[in-house]
C-alpha cells in the first residue's frame, strides 16, 4: 500500500482517472457503492464495475477523499490551477464519495453556466450519488437548481417559438419535459425505497409537480394511482401519505376552480312561465334554473367524491390489515377533514346561488303569502334516493341535476371506529381509534354545528 506523499498522489490520480474512464466506457452505470476491503490484496485498480454497478474498494477512500477535497479547496482559494476537464473529474469523484460537499456542487454550477458541462450529465451524477446517499440534502438542492436551469432554457426556446411558430419544436419540448418529469418521479421513488421516511425525496417530488406539471391534472391523477402500491407496503412512512394529501389538495382545488368557473359562465335564468312539461324541455329544473354546465359540473363533483371515497377505502383496508400504525389514522383524519370542508364549501356555494337566482315573487318558506309559490315546500320532508336520506342542501342539488353522495358521513365514521374498537385486540390500535373518535366529536361535530 502506498505510504509516501508521492505514492499517494500517484495512486489517487490513477483512481480518479479510472473512475473517469469507467463513466466514458459505460455510460449506463445505475448504482454506486463501497466494497468493504480493509487493505489492497491485489495489484489492481480499486474501481470495480459489474453489471452497470460501480464499486470502490474501501481501503482507497482514506487516501482518495482527502486528496480531491484539498485539491478543490486550493482551486477555490486560487492557489492551484485546474482546467475544466480536471475540475469535472475531481468534483465527480468527490461527490460520489461525499455528496454533501456544497463547494463541489457550486463548482459544477459554474461549469454548467459557462457551457462546459451538460445539465443532463449533472442530473445523472446526482442520480448516482442518491443511490448511495438517498437523503443527501445538498444533492436534492443541486438537482432542483439544474432543473430550474433546464426550465429557463425551455422558456427561452418557447418564447422564440411564439415569435416564429414551429409545431415540431413545440412537440419536442413537450416530450422532453414529460421525460424529465417521469425521470424525476423514478429517482424520487428509488430514493424513498432506499431510505425510510425520506422527507427530502418526497419534498423534491412535490416541488417537481409544482414547477414542472402545474395545472396538469393527468399527471396528478397518475401520481395518485402510482403511489398507491408504495404506501400500501410502507404503512408507517408518513412522508408518502403526506404526498398523497398534497395530491388530493391539488386535485380538489383544480376541480373546485373549474366547477366555479363553469357555473359562473354557464348558468342562466329561465322564467317558470316559459317552462315546458315535455321531456325535452329546455328548462328542466323545477325552480326555474337552467344550467348549461350542470353535466360537466356534476361530473367534476362525482370525480371529487370518487377521490375521497377511494382514499377512505384505502385507509380502511390498511387500518384493518395493519393495526397499530398511527400514520394511517393520521392520514384518515386529514382525508376526512378535507372532505368535510369541501362539503361545507359546496353547501355555501349552493346556498348563495339559490339566493342569487331566486326570481321575484317567490318568497321564503316563512314568508309565503296568498298564492305565492314556495319552492322549498315540496322538500320539507327528507327525500329518499336509493334508500339514502337526503338533507335539504342535497335536495337543492338534486333539483339542479347535481347530487353529492351521502356515504362519507360523520355517522359512518363513527360506525367504522366502533367496529375497530369492538373487533380489535391491539392496544395501540384501540388508543388511536379512541383518539380519532374524540377528534370527530370535538372538531368535526363542532364545525358542523356552526354551519
């Protein structure tokens, strides 16, 4: 083994060169790692490549890491000159061994900005570093910086395309962006599997959707579907369920905004005297409303309900299959809280719309006089549709052609909790169920009374 300073320098230079050659000859390396080897047993390179897996024998790290670290610091202090190729090789070696060394990433930023480095190459390097250090915060930060750099390039090209329309170039940009998003999702998923509760990976995944897929409902729905198996196998990982909560919020906000814009643009008033009693009437609503967007709005409401219903079913299955996990109860609480407030918002919107669209001469139930028509009179008794009792605000939606299913109710939540308490013998599970029931009684019930 090398001992003198000159021998160490020769050894390290050879290792750095071997790593550079390995990447040039095998551009599809998928993973890096350390091979536990206390000392050099053979007169060969400590860099081992097997089936696209790059390994470094551990005995050389104590020589390699201090050498490249000092070389880079001397360069930053302007005490030692390195050309661009040498900087690329040294920073690559250093970051594969210690990806949290911020100075090395900053040097690569400078190389990237001056055009000496390809952004795709830096994304590839950070991806390899995350296979060994999946929670490295500096690596995730640098990865976001590179993605922002690429997005700025996309924006510049898109601006030119607007001035000189080019359908082919626009299609290529869209395809490239889709590939980047898919690549980031894969990197985040791999990192989350390698390190439990990897908050950095899930936060990066959220950042990607917020900055690279903003407003793309299909991507959000695909993500909600793709993460389903992962959370089912990692029932104690709150980061994954927090990601699902983010997706639900974004989908809910998008659907709600589209519903409101559709209603405001398409709802008109039709006088009762012009209504027809035929099946093909242009004003089918009994209260004189004609909503051209009712079908689309109803579809969006049905979509939102399905989202919550499926998420609640997922929570129920996991809670019953894996008793005693606080993460599952916490997620169920968040899902029901979102559903509860969404229902409140829908009730307020429907009530406001009823008041706005009320025609002259139609009085409130308490103020009906003479032969004035009371539009609420016929719904004083709860309606039943498919054996589901409907409150007054649901009957309003029924007359407008939009009905919110009444399955995710407070009563059903209490029924589920009671079934857990009566059937489960796990002490922790019972404690979480009691806490959830108390939350329903104190928070949700109180808010329902305020409406």
